């Protein structure tokens, strides 16, 4: 009886069938972005030959996982070593047809080994961003019921600072959901008297600098409750979620924003310079799917307000969408913290 060499595994010592190319499935497989794709070398068309080594080649933008809560986002990409596994799983983030997924394997035959390469065609569908536009207002001083005043971009009760309108064409045969998510780079500072009648003052900044260097999650309609630990696992969204029917145009137009802050009685001046990233996401109606980005718009508002006597006035200010409109994107938003956690600190 022939003795095994030290290079042979227990399974490879068994009698092996020859590789049979007739077992290759020549059909085109169809997926949609955000749908979980699971591939196995054992079911890719190598017949009954025993596979010793594998190397996968996956075209397009892919990820292993993306998710987030009120406090942080998580993106797990794949390294080269992962693609030497027999079984792999991933999500396509971008769409394209006629993608050639290649599995290059070393298979053991009755005598020696053979290098075999199999390619299969995948069509990856996805929603198409038609437009992402907004109507904008301007910075103003708003007087609330009771006489308190605040500096605001627009007025949420009359004309919001920004009101979004997004149109997305859905591919035939695939439905899903659409949501939004917003990040903010805070930039707020103010000058404040130390007390009534005092001529001494202090300078305050929201966060660590003016403006802050990092983007945070803008929790939107999640409200302050989202900061609590028992809400940390919630799937964050800025204004809501809608269903998107297959082959139809979805309209997402419920998001508005009027960032503002109250003006305290001891405040004498207030400066704002904030940047935002407004994202549109899609998630297919498939098991174990993830949210993937479809569009993004960068927008801002800035203003300077001063107290003159007992009245406040805007010295200068503006706001709007950079580039006038949003654009398609495949980049995931990244954040570590949310805006409602940021305190005011004195500038030393």
C-alpha cells in the first residue's frame, strides 16, 4: 500500500475524480447592491475534485459589513487574505452588469495537482440617483413663544433652512427601502458676560474647537432620547424611511432642517460655521441585507449675530448646498459620536 507523503491531507489521500468542466453553471446570476452574496468554491463548478487552495477575484466595490447606531458607525472591509477562503460572503455597494467573478483553485487529481480557473457572470443592479436638490432659506433671529430668541437657519415653523427633494429610479425586479442620515461638523462659539452688569466676559465654544474637526451623527428626529444607552442599538435615520417599489421612481422629500441655538441673556455675540453631509441610503427587500449609500449632498450654514442693546441682529450669514446639488456616492458615512453629546466649553 502506498504511503502518504507529509504534504497530503487525510482527505486528499482518497481516490479523486477528475475535474469535469461540464459542471460549470454558465447562467448569469443577478443580485442587487446591499444584498448578501455567499459563494463557495465547492459549489462553483469544480466537480468532485478536492480543492487545496483558493483565490477569489471579485470586481466592483464590496464590503463585509456596514452598520451603526446613535454613537458610532462600523465599516468592515475585506483584506486580500480573506479571498483565499473556500467560502466567502460580501455585499456589493456599486452596480454593474457582466461582472466576472473568478475562482482560481489548485485541485488535487488522481495524479498530482491542477490549477483551474472558473469565471461566472454576475449582473449587479442598484437604484439610480436621479436628483438630490434642496430649497434653502437664510440665517435669522427667531423669537419663540414667551419672548426667547435664537439664532437659526431659516425657521422650522415657516420656511426651513433647508428642505430636501430626492428622486431615485429603482431597477426592475427589485424593491427595498430608502432612508436618510446626516452628519454635522459643529462650529459654534459665543461671547458671554460673566454676570448682569459685568463688563467682564468669557468666550465659549461648542466642542473642542471652532469649527470641530470631526463629523458627528446628526440625530434629527431621533430626539435627545437617542443619546441614552438604551437607544444605542437603534438603526439611525435622520427623517424617516419609505418603501421603494421595483421599476418605479421613488420620491424622498420629507427631510427639512433648521439648525438653531438659543441666545442666553448674558450672550453678546454668536458665531456659526457648520458643515453637513446629507446621505441617502437604500436597503433591498432581501434577508440579511445592509444599508448602502446612494447619494450625498454637502451643505453649510454660517452666521454672525450681535446683541445691540436688548435686540439681536444678524451681521452676516448664508447657507446652501455646495455645488447646488447632491451627487451619487458609494462612500459610507463615518462617525464616532453624535451631536447631542457635545457640551459648551470655555476658551482658555
